[in-house]
C-alpha cells in the first residue's frame, strides 16, 4: 500500500533512458500544485527523493525512486501502472499530465478514503482530484527547498451523550441516539462493532441518528467520532463509546405470542388472527384428544426473498391430555408425555413443509405455547437449536413460552428461548426441581400476588377481573406435594394413606400412590369434574384425618373456586390472559 500511495499521490519518477532532470530540488510553483499531497522532489542523477506532505506542508518523510525522461516526457512506472509528466527544459519545470492521472487515481479509492476518513468510490476520488486541482500543477527548480511552516492541528472535542443507547437492547430493533454537536465538525461517524467486526456504519451530518441493532446477541460497542470540516486544520475527535448487551428478545413479539397462545384455544379465532398478521400461505390445525397428544396451529409467511417465517402455536392442556401431564415417566430424561407431544409436532412440521414446498427456502421458526403447550414449545425449540430435529433450511429459531412447566432433566441457558412464569403458579414448579427437572432458556419469574400489589396497571386489571392470587398457599401446596413424593421413584411406587374407612366397626386404611392421586384425582376433576369416589374427596372427607394427601387435596379444592371460599387462585394465576397482561404492563421487567 505504501508503494501504491507514493506511486500515485506523490508522483514517483523512474530510470532515465536518454536524459536526466538537472539535479536540484523542485517545489510547487502554483497554488493548485501546493494542494497536492507532497511537498517537494529532489533529483540527483537517475534518482529522485519524493517528500510527502499535505497542502504543501512537508511531513519530513522521503522515499527514493528511479524515473524515466524521454524527450519532454517524464514517466513513472511500476509494473503495468504508469503516469506521465510534461517536462519543460527551458524553464526547468515539469507538470502532471492530469488526463493520464485521473483514471489511475480514481482506481485507488482506498488511499483517499483513508485520508478523508470515509469510504469513497473511484468516481468520487476522481471528482475530488479535479475539484482540488482544476489546473495542471507545476513544479519548478528553486535554490532553497520549499518548507512552509508546520501547521498545528487542533483535535475536535469529544462528543457527549444526550440520548444514550440502552444498556440492554433487542436485536433488529431501532433506537434513537443523540449527542451534543461538536464545533467545526462536518459530519459524524456512528458505528457498531462486535469482536472487531463492524456491524453498522453511518455518517450523519446531524448529531442524532436512529440506529438498528444488528441481528446478534451478546455485547456490542457503539462508537461516535466527530469528523472535521478540514483535515488541514483539525483532527477527528476521540471516540464516544457505549456498551450495549443485545438480546434476541422482543417485547412486541412476546406480546404477540401471548395473544397467539390465547387464541389457539379456538380454531375460529386463531386462524383469522394469523391471517391478519400476514400468514396467508397455508394453515394447519390438529385437534387431538389422546392423553399424550397436543393441539397446535402451523402457518407460514414470506419474510424476504427465499426466506420464510414458520409459526408454531401450541395449545395448553385439552381434556385427556391432563392425564398425560401427570405421567412424567419414571426413568426418562424428559417428561414422557410432553416429549411424545413434541415428536408429534415435529412429524407434522415435516409433513407441512413438504405439502407447502418449504424445503428449499430458509426457515425462521417462531415457537410459542401456554402451559402444556409451553413445555412442548420449550422442548421443540431445544431440539431445533441442537439439531436433534433437523430442518435443512433452518436459519433461526426463537421461542416465547408462558406458564412453562419443568420438562427435562437436561437443560441449557439458550438466549433464544424465553419463558414467563409466576412463582405462585403451581404448574410452573412441576415436575419438581428437587426431582432434577427444569426448563431450558431464559426464564422470567415473578410473583403474581406481589405484582398485583406493586404494579398499578396490573393491579387494576386483576381487580376489574376479580382475580385472586395466593403465593403462600401455592408454596405450601408444593411442600405438601413434595412430602408425599420426595422423588420420582416415590411418586410412582410408594403407597401413601389416602383415608381410613370403617368396615364392620373395623378401621382400615386405604393406600394410593402419589401418581394415582394426581391422575385419578386432579386430572380426573379437570376432565370430568368433581364426583364422589374421587381421591381428592376421599382425602378431605377422611374423618380420621389420617390422609397423607389432605394438604395437597385442600390446596386443589380451595384454590379451584369449587368451595364457599370462592377463590380460584390456581386457575387465575395460571391462565394465559393473566400472563399476557403482566407482560404488557411490564410485570416481568422486560421493557
């Protein structure tokens, strides 16, 4: 690069064929020549020392080259590149042949770009040369080298933030930033970098700009530099910098997913909603009533050329699926029923993509769900991330899940899976963490009861809809459940006292396993309603008060609104509408 710069911008001269330029120092003779980026030429024999400069001011740097003089034609050549000069022997002066130089100089935009501090095209470089040097620059021999006084440049003031970028930002979202105007600044350079790579670069003339965060995650650096009106008098400013942590999380998309998760309960509602949002190409909805099944909607829409977004909206528990919720599997890494449903969704996605010809396009997955649907969505997103569910054209996946149950013994903190859970929602706490279960991704966890006391908008919503929350009762219910089933083995195998019955004046204890209590008691109520003979009723009506299940039975009865207490804090805390409004009113601190 040094050689090319000198070759073009300093007009380097080469070996003599038939004559030589008389020894001596040649300096700019015209104002136009003084604007060129060199200060003088010193000829000695067949060599010439070229001194660099800017606007006639010597920088004290010289390079030695050879040159060619043939008649009145001075030629410098380097490989296939050559530039010509006209030499006037009578006046002992030479001048640049501008027509020959314009094209060559125009090809070296990088040189001028580095001088001007921004990218310039070849045409812009040529135009800039013609603007700076409208006439042929002339250098003549003088006895004393031309050494103008050194100009001391002044550095521009460093910009100061007026509106700083947020510390935590969303990818692909626009943010307005601004800074105090800097005197003598022609423009500003605003850029975003990550690990040395420039992800955004702009040159606004105003001290304000709207920047779009790049589609990355992690820490990025935003820099602002003031560019001077003249590099002859000023130096660019020091960098104003801000550090931003970018997440794939989007508040708008999260709220949209909560709406989808609510409306997927009815095909007549979710289908128009998806179509209104641009999912016009294809639609599928499955209605499955098996205990290991799941109901979900699929729809897709083009995003950009050859790129499609595929929405997977998974419904919460329907009828017999309640029985599946209770059957986690005794020796499985993942919740057995959730995983069965996950595989069903995956198989249908493959069929869907084949039916709609989506195998040759890039796919961006948007996955969402509530309750059982949230657990399945969480597992599906993990499989897409890890390549366990292979989609050849998959470009990205992002998942938003609500009231997400624990679903696997092997979890990972993915930055593209977002779970929203209430601490006082029983469903989000099971299967128990003590059993080794959790959920993958980033989990936002708050107390709905505390939120209803501290967030005024959520409080107003809760009161207007007569919602009740009970964090202490939920915590006690979880402890009572853990007491009857401290491990997965105990859950499936240990007999616990359900109640005591009297037969012919003889008291006899009735035993039941915790899994049977949850399936035949809790799940049965959800599917067929409460009835005599249900283990929950048996535990509560045990006059001997011997039931090991009394605490957990009372939790489900009192919290379901089926008694004179008229509290339904289990359902009120768990339903998707509650999650949506907490999210909308920033109850999860995501805005």
